[in-house]
């Protein structure tokens, strides 16, 4: 990929006059594609074995449903996040008694991804806030995790759950681009769905229904 990018750049620099506008545009597209492929390769190289095994396991596992308290799981996940970064002061609001019929281990993976992202992306916010709770809308119940932070452009929302893909706004944060993809697979195993909204800059909310 580096060689392809370098040769394309050499053509642009040394033979621009002979290439013409169409040729230059094509070569720039080649360079952009090579750059994206290099990013995918870089992501693959830094992935941990644990992440890859988790992605595989979640995609194949059959949910073992029981009545579980998502509020307790969320509180435990947040407690671990606080322990891992004791210097952080984050206001966390967790609705009590959010009970669902689901696989506890798979839903923990979902909350670890969503709350972990919320924790991570509020790292540079002056007054960070993370909220978790249940919503009932038009007779349908679902849970949500909302946060202050950099947010994202809704035109890029369809890319959030693509494995190994990261938005430009996430490039300055650690991560391998697998967390949301794994969460989506865990929700899919329940026959549910997960989606997101960023109504304004500096805020984002993820919803999931089982």
C-alpha cells in the first residue's frame, strides 16, 4: 500500500502536465483508497486475540435468556471504569430496575461497549455526563445510553457498526473499531436492533431493543 501510494504521488508530482484533470483525479482516488486500506491493515495488526475471539463467539452463541437487571450490570461496568481511571470525575445517571429477558453475558458485552465508549469519548469534556435508562415509545420498550462528548455526524451513522471502521472524530482515541460491531452482533443474537442518534454536536445516544 505504501508503494502504491508513493508511485501514485510520484506520477502526480512528475507528470501532472501529461495526465490531465481526469488522470489526476483518478490518481488521487487511488491514493485515498490506498490510505483507507492501510488503515484497515494497521487496525488488523493491533487487534488483540481476545477481541477477535469475542467477535467470533458473540456471532455464534445462542442466547440463554433469563430475567436480568441491566441497571445492576451498568453500575458494575461503571464501577470498573472508575477503578481503571480514578482521576476521572464523570457524572453517571443510571435508572434503577431496568429489567429485560436476555442473555446476561451478551448484554454485559453490549453495556461494556456502550458505556466504555461513553467513558472514553468524554475524556476531554469539561463536565462529562453519561446516562443509562429505559424508554417506552409507541408501545415499544428499549434501553439507551447517552453521553456528552465529541458526538458524530449523522451522515456517518451507518458506518459506526462496521468492524474495523473508525470515524475521523475517533482517530485521536484508543480503540480497534470492533466494540460497536461486537455489540451489534450481541443484540442481533436476540433478534433485536441497535441504532444511534447525535441530535447536536457534543452529544450522542445509542439505543437498543431486544
